[in-house]
């Protein structure tokens, strides 16, 4: 174990650990942060909200995931399904995403990091979440960063592929401005589309990152695609967002099962369509969308039809009149088999194919997705269509690769800050607070095209929801050398989290193993199961010999010189 005393900076006997056991503890005991692709300090910012410090909550998000206002609205929330509060018998997961939005709504302020210019230049192609995150991180390291964006506004899919009723333009603009304020230059209406242009950039800049998104629709070969009334999902959304889509539509069928497909159905609703159907080749459980997106779509009257594959666009006089489907069955291996003789036609005057996007492939050096000289590839262009948080995480990863390449550092290292505390601030009663519902625009106003549907938590509701968090970054431990086995802690524990243990061992990979003892003669230790602990502190207050400690864990990635 390598631990450096850091008591001058952390009054509560703080330490910095590189022990793999401490690092493993974070992965095991803070499941929300572990599930987040960019490892946001989720319990850290939720506790800040619980304490009423929205500026601190915003700052944690701003430094960790760069786009708090955006992600507080459109993140796909991989953190919430793994939240311990959502386990059987414990209620619903904490509204982690909504609380991120609250941090941005009530705590947004300019960040002012100390930046020392290093006189090196980086060009980033694409101002989507991957490019913006890379620009942010490199600017903080002192690089002169220039971002080239093909559209007339930065944001990529955030600005053009997501409707304003989910993500207003001003929210994107605020998050982008926070990055520009670091000294980043963004040049719009600049399109880089071939190897010759890339070679010029590689000579001009010390490093170039291609962070373009997947803006081309995946194609289909079914007959009838050339008819009037057929759209590709991403093209439909871009045209609608740019106010360039003025076509009458009554019966709309959207093909697909992802976020873009759902957005297309809801946009069609706002454009006056009378009947809207989403048709997906698999089942509802296979859809790659969040539960709340599905609920919003259904609330707005969109019909859902599953296990359908399109086989032909029916037309009359060059205009769409319907779409022919065949029904599918799902096999044990999750593959799809069309059912012979099950074909039928669904009436439609508008058909939208939202079956995925792909990156352009005209730049030869980008096809491998790997570094070539001083040229790097990030985000969706490298990995394929992904979520906003996944793209941002990859932007950070590539920014670190660029920094290592240009600065000569050896790499990066995870360290764990550990600080002893006396209280967590949680109370047992907090466990019984129900999930706070998001306030929404009423259904009768949902036809207003750009009116945001989810209106955000109030400060009061944010404080209440934050109290539900188990604050899993706190580690409760019993000093067995001081424990007198009085059972006072067990008597006051509100859940079954303290055990009499025998055969205690710590494995090489950092796991604590023990067998629960059945009699006092077998007891080797009293141990706290942090996976079940609700961080209420009852045991600490009850202990007569002060042998139970609370430590707060926080992960940081530092450079290896």
C-alpha cells in the first residue's frame, strides 16, 4: 500500500491511497458512479444539493462531465438502474439525472481554473459532446484549442438532432459558453471532408482530433423509398429543428426503437399529425430508450406496434399511401424470424426511418479509429452511434491520449482521497421519502413545438429528493482491536448490515470475504456490510468505545510523471 499523509490539506486526517483495495471499494460500493461512463462523483454532488449548496453541486458536475445542463435533460441514465435505492424492497432509484439538472438550474456560474498556456495547439473537428469535452479538458491543460464545426451552431446532435421540447437551445448554448470561456475557439460553417484537408490540419496543429458524430442515416433497401413522404429520422429531426420542414402529415409511421425514433414520433405529434405509430422489429423491452421517454411518448397518444419489419412502401402517384409489414417471432437466441403469410399494410402518408446513424467514411486515416501520427479519432466517429454521456467519456479519453502524446507524461493513475468524518447527514427517516415526480407541461400544451416538457425540480423538491440518496461514498468500518463485542451497534441497526463474522480474509482483487458466525465462540470480528448500510450513523452514536469510523472516498485521476 502506498499512502501519503495529506493532513495539511484535509483537516480530518485525510489520506491519499493508491491501494487497489481502496480503488476496488469505489467500484463495488458506489454503483452509480461506476456505471457512469465518465465516472461522475454522483454522491458528491447529491450531498451538496442535500446541504443546499447548488454551486458546489454544479462545480462537481461541470468538472466531471462538462455538460451538466445538457446531461441533466438527455442523459440515458445508466446510473439509475444500478442505484441501491432501487433494489427490491427499497423503493425507486434516486432521480440522479434530475438532480444533475437542478445543480445546473440553480448553481450555474463561470468556472475559473488556473490555466498556464503551454504554447501547443490542437484542432478538433466536430463540436458535439465528444469534441466539446476534449476541447474543455485540453484547454484546462493549457492548449490553444480550435474547434471546427460544419453547422452554423456548435453542439452537433445536441443542437440539431434532439428536439427543443427535450433540450432547449439556450441550455446547449450555456454549456458551450462555459467551454468557450476557457479560451476555446469554435469556428462554425467549416466542413472537413477529405484526407487532403486533414493533412493540412496535421501540419498546422500539434495534434488533430476527429470528433464528428454519426450524422448519416443507415440505409434500407426496401422498395418505395423514393416516394414523397419518406424521410430518414435524423434528416427529419434536423429539418424540423431548423424550421425547414413544412409538410402536411396526418398518418405517420416511424420505424425504429431508439431515441431518434421516439423523438420523431413526438415531433410529428407537435406538427399536427392525427395518428402516429411507432413500429419496431423487436419487443418493448428491447428498445434502447429510457423508461421516462417511453412514458412520455405513450402519454402523448403515440401507438406502439412491436415485432414488425417493413418490407415495402406503398404509393400512389409518387406519394406514400401506406407501408407493408411482416410480423416477426423472437427465437431463444434473440434472433428474429419473419412469420410467413403474416404480411399486412398499415395506412400512412408519412414514413420515417429512424433505424440508426453512421459516420462518414471519406477520411482514410479515421477508418481504423486509432492514432496515426498526430491524428486522433474520438466519439461516435470511432465507436458508432452512442449516447451523449458515452461520447463525452470518449472525448475525455482521447483528450488524455493527446495530452500524453504532446506532454510526454507516462500515463495516468487512479488515486483515492480518503477523509475521516463524524457524520454523514443522513437520517433513517430519509429512507421512506418517495421518489419526487418531475413537473411537466400539461398534455394540452404539448402541441407547442418547442415548449420544454420536463420543467425541472424546484429547489425544495431537489432538497427532498437528494435526501433519498444513500451517500454510498461513505465507508463504515469497525476496528476489531477496540471492539468489545457489546452488540450495541447491532441493537440499533435499522437494516441487517452488521454481522458477526468468522474466517475473514481480503482477497488479492480487493474483495472482503467472511462467513457469518452463528455463535459467540466462533466470532472473529464484527463487520459492516457497506452494500446494505444506509449510512444513518446509528451504530457510530451507539458505540461505547468509539471503534466505528466513517471515511469519505473520492476518486481522482492524476498524471504519472
